[in-house]
């Protein structure tokens, strides 16, 4: 049981350091990118800079969190996710 809890903690830390960029249609009809990252907003900004090396405009920011508890396995986990919607300059 301790191993399961430790594995969840490590996975949460690893996932919070990753960011991904997905091309989407922006509100003005031009290409934009939805950047999802863990709890560290700096990871989103790093991915935005990599996606748009000539600069970008932030169209929208969002943050969400979730919590999971299991009485059977006696562990709990929470996660926070941030999303940036950007357009390259």
C-alpha cells in the first residue's frame, strides 16, 4: 500500500512538470495553440515560447483542479492543471 501511494506521488510530480501543445482554431479564425501543463504555470510559458519562437499573445488562461480519494486503498490524490490558449505573432 505504501508503494502505491509513493508511485502516485511520483507520477503527480512528473506530470506536473510536463506541458503539451495542441493546434486549435482561435476565436478569430486563425491558428492558435492550447497548451496544457501541470500546476506550474512556468511550464506553460516555456512551452509557449518553444511553440512560438517569435513571440505569442495569450488569448485565455484557465485553471482546474481535481481530487480523488479511495477508501478501499486508503489513499488520496489531487491534481491541478493549467491551460493557456495562445496565438503566435
